[in-house]
C-alpha cells in the first residue's frame, strides 16, 4: 500500500479517534560529547523532515497524548517532558498536504501544543513509524540545511529559546548526562545549550549552591591532567528545584 493510500485510510479513522483541531509536537534534545542533537523523522511521501507529533485522543489528557505519540512515532519513552509554547497559525499545515483532498484529517486546521524533552543520547534507539522513512538524531548545527515541514523549524528554535531561559532557575543535566559526571562535563553541557562560554569559578559556585550535586569519592581516570572528581545529582533535591524553581543562576 502506497503512502497516499495509507494516509487517506488513516484519515477516516482519525475523525473517529481524535479531538479535532488539537495536536502535540515534541522537540527532543539529546547531548553527546559537546554536541546538541535533535530527534527528527523524514516523511515517506515528500521527504520533508518533521518533529515527532500527532493527535490527542477524545478521552486523553494532552500530557498522556504526547508521551504516547512520542513512543509510537520514535520509540522514545519514560523521559522528562515540559510544555513550552502553543502554535496556531491558520495555515501552518496546509502546504504540506496541498495535493490531498480538503477533507483529509491532516489538512484541517490544528493548534499544536509544543513540548520539549531532554534525554541521554546514548539511551535512545530511534525507530521510525509506518509513515516515516527514517527517525534519527541530527546535529543542531545541521538542522538549518534541512527541508523541514510546516512550522517545525520555528518550534525547534522556540524550544531552545525557552530552555535557555529556564536554565536561569531550573537545573538541567539529569536527563542528558551519564549518572556520574565531572564539573567540566556539566559546564560543557550548559555552554552547549546556551551557545556561549561560562566563567568556570562562577559556574562551579552557583551549581554547588543549588544543593543538587553529590560529590563522589571517585575520579575520572585518563588524560594528561589531574583526574577530576566525579559527581552525581541528588535526585530529591533536583526534582524539588525542577518543580519549584530557584532563582540562583
């Protein structure tokens, strides 16, 4: 069965299963050795790249919907998700389905709730769904050159902007770093996300003042310099600040 037939057949079912005019899309960030990555899929029929997204069931909470959609479309599950913006341009999805009938479910007007997710890059094996050619990690620096569908480029840029703003009062790192890490590795993550260098002394002091780091009696072995100390997150303190916020950055 070709893609067009698949999509048209799915359209009738979608009218029965999902709420009209509401969708969810997710910007999944991964971090790998100083590189920020985005999880993207490529459509079978027009080869455009897009974010993992989908529709909300008639009796489904939006937070539940985005978790389900993310797992169905990319194989990703059990990750931190946070809502960051709503996208409601009346023509946001018309061009991508211009050669389909106006009755096609996907061609209707949808207001999309945007979420961002933070994951450990090494823990995710992307899996494309039936409507996608591929699902893969893309270096953030390469995204600009891709043919990205609808307003998903705007979503990516907005998600990164909001994430950077939230770094001022919420901790980041638990979902992006290995369980044990060094302070230079943590600083490298923040610098990658912020797109700028940070003063080492100020960074270390502010992170330690948050009370979310536990120093281990271990060092990172290897390299020509003195082995740096290893840390891990105090999960209870981390989760508390994640929920309540802390204006220390």
